């Protein structure tokens, strides 16, 4: 793993300590292209556990609405959904069941084959899932650009909020700390409207990942923000530097706020929160 020097929480008043490490080339954050700021509605359910099938259906409904707006040549603002899921495994459109370490008929959790790209992954409590449903015509009509930009959001979150130096790995999608993958990305684009998105392990119980081959990568590991911070807290110096250590709820909130901030800046979007409660969500025909 690679953590930046002067490790500390940027959102928690504390004294920083220096962690000795090998010198790496400084991480260069991708520049944000200055364009006119656009609007993005955000449905904040980051404290809630939403069944995967409900959220999946909701995304497809929003995509359908946006396509109708485009056909009518009407304004099509972007949408962002942030939530957590009940434990579930999801597979991409071409995923292989060889990456399941169990009989699919006796799966420990529900398994859904979706239309996104990528192999099997796990979603569960403690993992923040972002579903950007955006019109790439208003940004850049380039799928590779979109994937790298989603990665950039997470890289900036880890750097600015936790002083964790994350990176990309050439040829792979996602955000990495050494050999550990902290964020998985799998998307679908239909008529340049995106859906599905990214999942960031914050306080996630990583045990269910051991029952699959995450993203089809047999020689890679999965990590979480909490796990990395706990590992460094075991150091006497680090334990003295970060007091008190945030609990799971605080880590989720800190990560959520940072994700929204960095997503807004990287995609040059003005975020407008749209209130929705779980009871309202259940009443909707998602």
C-alpha cells in the first residue's frame, strides 16, 4: 500500500505525523477542464441500505426519462444517486460463473447478472455506491475518459481527505493502494447516457469478497479505507496522531461528503440535493 506523507484526516482536527516510505513520483491529479458549470440532481441515500434490484430498476427508469427528454430536444440535467446496498453479488453482462467460489443455486446472497461491464463484485453495508446517470454529450463522448474521470474522483477523495496516495494500474479499471483495490467501477452507456457506476469500500466487511474472485482478478486483493487506517493506527506514532479514531458512521459521512465535493469539481457540476426518504422510495414504482 502507498500512503502519502503527513498522514491525517483533513476533516478532523489533529496533529499529523510523518510516515517513512520509499520515494515515489508525485501523483499528478488530472486537471479539471474549465467549462460552464452544469446542474446535477443528487439523491442522497448514503445512510440507507437499498436492495440492489430496487436501485437497478430506478436507474433504468431515470435513463428512460432522460432519453425521452433528449428525443424532445429538452434539457437533460445529470443525476447522481448515492447509497449502500444490502449484501449482494452482481455480475457484468459477460461475466463468467467460474469466478464464483460457490454453487450459484446455493449462493450466500442474491446474485444479479446486469448489463454493466466487468466481472463479479460484492456490494454490502459500509460500501458507498455512486450511480452517476449523466449525459456524456454535456461532458465528453468518450467512455475511456469517463472511466478515468470516475477513478479521478476516488483518487482525489483518498488524497484530500485521508492523505492516502492511491493510483491506477495500467490495463485495469478501479482505484488501487498497492495490490489492494479500494474502488470498483462498472458502467453501462446507452445513447451516451451513463448508469451503474462505482463502489468505494469504506467500512465494508471484506469477508464476502473471499467467496468470489473479485473483478476476475485472482492475484489481487480488496481493501477498505477503514482497514488501511486501522493498520496505520497500530503504529504508536499514528495512534498518537489521530485521536479519536472515527467510528464507522463518521467514516461513512466523511467519505460521502468528500465524494460529493470531488465529483462536483471533477465533472464541473453544481450539485442540487433532492430529498427522498426510504418510505418515499418504497412508495415509488422503482
